[in-house]
């Protein structure tokens, strides 16, 4: 090989070594196992996985060696790496090349090393064994050492390529992250503490939205750019890990002062926002969790950091530190979200109840609102006030609304078949309005159950519409165009401007319970409801009052001119059978009154 070729090969070799990102990583049991085995098999006290860096031999794994690395100069492993072939030195003291080296000086007499060869035939270092007395090395032993070196490389490849690197970002993935954290926990002193930082690049809703507006490559580009930024922020010696579709984690350096580090992260976040391209149309949030060595399980620390990142979304600085006091709450939320995903596939955990909607002037039940109920197998009934906001933050919102819609339309079809003609109201989540095919899927459900479009009313909150007003409008127009009725739920609690409401193709305004509950308490409260009703009527909307609990309120609302009412006074949410009995009874009562 010419000098030029040799130089070129050395550059390639070093590049391959760097690429594998093994240098300066913590010890790992999967390598230590092999070195221990080599030491035992040859009856030698010293064995090592020795990587040949530019100017040093760095030990990924070592038995019988105290130092982490030694100079490359004069190290037999360096020769193994350069030549890519096995080297056996039966007696270092007699070897003209090595008798004056540090290794020989340390009392070592025997050396054997087999190259650690990549698939491309580049030797990144050696698996070596060293003894304190001269000895021979048989062909069989040479073959065994070679086999063990191949095992080391199999492990390297396993870690590097198979299921450990995220293809999009090129970052090590969650499996690798957990392995590395476990190794860290094993090797760092008990009682120590490290901080794990989780960078959440976007909320699920933002991902859905941006993918639609910018295109399917949006997330890929976002991840690549974020990974590049983090690589340059962290430098070559510290790793970032791709944990989930939009989450990257890394470890803070040891010994940082928590408060200062959090501040640094805030600044880093600001810098990322400033320097990043327009792809960062999403909100990046940082969650930080403590890994207490010997106390925290690495799996938990990742979950904690994830929870903290979710919390961070609701804070101004978008950085949040996980505190153990929140654990019970977070744990419950986390468990609920997981369990709800399963509940959607189970036949008997979810069911609908129906709350009657009454025309105030005639006392006739004209419709019902379908409300979701969840009976958790061990925790029992979970209130929608608790689980709905949780799942609305996830992509489960899509399947949940479809589940409810389907069950509600099936019920409605059955009621229509038995002469109970009603309008069924179904609640829609904010995220649904971001689904490109939402309207089409709703229409498909109506068709499946053969229900006319004007028998379905979709309830949407003001805030859901305002989240992305342009897009919501597009969906609402599509829905309304087919004859489906649309209602603004919890009216008065959001911030939508009335002039904007006027542009929406809605049919109904449901005034929130908060206003109804105290409308009989004083002139101001009354006039608020009166104004909302009048204004809605002027804009051509039908008005429904939510949460009527007393007869006095019902009377006042009738006087004000409110069209319909819902509330415990008029009828509680009821299971199907109860609702049917109640409806048939109320119907009969009305007939009697009419007669
Ligand atoms: P909402 O859509 O405003 O539903 C009305 C809520 O007020 C229901 O609570 C109902 O039981 C309650 N309510 C009705 N009348 C009275 C009354 O006179 N007094 C009082 N104190 N409360 C009354 P629920 O069933 O617990 O649901 C809470 C919220 O959860 C709903 O508010 C809705 O936003 C959400 N939700 C329920 N089911 C679904 C669903 O299938 N999909 C979605 N996306 N959200 C749902
Ligand atoms: Mg509602
Ligand atoms: Mg409501």
C-alpha cells in the first residue's frame, strides 16, 4: 500500500469510528460480557475492547486495566487497527518493536489482538488480551480471539443499525436511550443526579394541522432540522435521542446547577426559535426531569420528562421541571389516556347517555344530546370532565368522536324506526376540525345509518373554532352544506367575537350553564342572558339554555324568549332504556295535555 493509500485508509478508518459514536460513551454490559469472556477463555488477567482514535487507544470495555485510554503511540492495538490483521507478541520484552513501550514497561509480557472490522473491512480497533508472562498462542486460540472480535462488532452493529437508530433524524432511538441510561445508572455513583431534557417539537394537533397545510414532509423536515440544531448545540461528545415522533431527549452535563440550567434551556429555546427556518411553525416545549442515580428508573425518567414537556406547553417560557408532587396526577392522566385507547376497542367500557332538549314554550322533547360515559375496568366511572380534555390533546380525539357519532346515529336510527323523532346533538373536539376528511366521514356515518342530515346537530365550542378559524370555517361550511345542523356549545365562555360568529354557518347557540345558573339572581345577570338571546336571534340563530336547574330559571328563560332548554330540572342525562321510558311518558303526558 502506498503512503497516500495508507493515509486515505486511515482517514476512512477514523471517519467510520466517529460515525459509530462509540468514543467516550459510558461502559456497557453488552461489551463487558465479551471482555470478561476473553479474559477467562485465555486465562489472562487483562482484556479490552480498544478503539483506535487519532492519537489514543480508548477502552470501550476493559478488564484488568485502570485507565480509560492510553497513547496510541507504541500501543500494539494501534498496529492491529492500522493493518487490520491479528497481532500476537509472545514476549514483549524480546520484541524489538515493543520492548521499550509503556506497555512493556508496565510489566506486560504477552499480547494478542484481533481487529474489530466493520463490514467495509475498516479496523476501528482491537479486541486484545494481555498477560504478565510470555506464552504462545495456538491457531485455535487465534481463531477464537477473531470470533470474539466479530462478536464485539456484531454488538456494535446491533447498537448502531438495527432498531437503535431513528432513520429520519439519524439519532439513536428510545431503545438506545434506555440502554444508555441503564448503563449510566449502573456506573455513576449512587446518590448522584442527572437531568434529562425532553424537547417536544410540536403538539399532536400542530402536527396534524401543519402536515395538512405544509405537506406530508413537514414532520420529517422539522425532525431533521431539529436534530441538526441539537447536534450542534450539544457538540460531538453528547448524544441526543429520538424518543418519539416529535420528541428528542438529551442528558444535561453532570454537575449543572438546576436553576441555572433551566435558564440556559430557556435561552437555548429562544435561540432555536430565532434561528430556525419557517418549518418551526409549531410550539417547541421542553420538559426536564431528574434522574436520581439508584432511585429513579430510566423508563420513569423519560415519562416524567414527557409529562413536564406537556405541562410546559401551558407555561409562558415553555420550559418546565417535573416535580414528584405532580406524579400521582400525571400518572393518572398517563394511565387514563392509555386505558382510554383500549376502551375504544372494548365492547363494554364506553356508552352513551342522552340528555333531553326541551322546547320551552311547549314542553316537548325535541332532541337529545349524546354524552359519553366511561367505566374503567378498575377505577370505575370516570367523568368526561376529566377524560375528555385529556384525550382531546391526543390523536385519540379522532377515533373518539367517530365512536360517539356512530353509536349516536345507530341509536337515533333505532328511535326513528320506533317513531321517536329527535334531533341528536353530538359534541365535536377542536382537533376534529383539523382533520381534512372530517366532513366526509361524518356524512358517511349518516349514510350508513340512513339518518337525514338535519337530524344531526354537531356541537362545537367557540375556542375550538378560534384555534384555527380559517380551517374551521372550511369544515363547517362543508358540513352545513349537507344540511347537518351546527351549534356553538358553551357560548359565552370563549373569546370569539360576535361579528365573527355571524360569518359561521351555524344554526344554534347554546348559552353556557355559568350564565344560566345565576340569571335569576339579579338584573345584571338577567340582562346578560337576555342580550345574548336577543343578539343570537337577530343573527338568525336558535337559542338553547344549558343547565336549567330550577323552575324559576325555566320561567325566566321562557319569558326572555329562549327557544329550548337542557338541564337537570327538565331531564338528566339518561341511559337508553331510561331515556325511552322517560320520553314515552313525557310524550303521553303531552298528549294528555293536548287532549
Ligand atoms: P357539554 O357538552 O356542555 O355537556 C353538558 C354537560 O353539562 C354534561 O356534563 C351534562 O351532564 C351537564 N349538565 C346538563 N344539565 C345540567 C344541569 O342542570 N346542571 C349541571 N350542573 N350540569 C348539567 P358531562 O356529561 O359531564 O359532560 C361534560 C362535558 O364533556 C360536555 O359538556 C362536553 O364538553 C364533554 N363531552 C361529553 N361527552 C362528550 C363527547 O362525546 N365528545 C366530546 N368531544 N365531548 C364530550
Ligand atoms: Mg355539548
Ligand atoms: Mg355545553
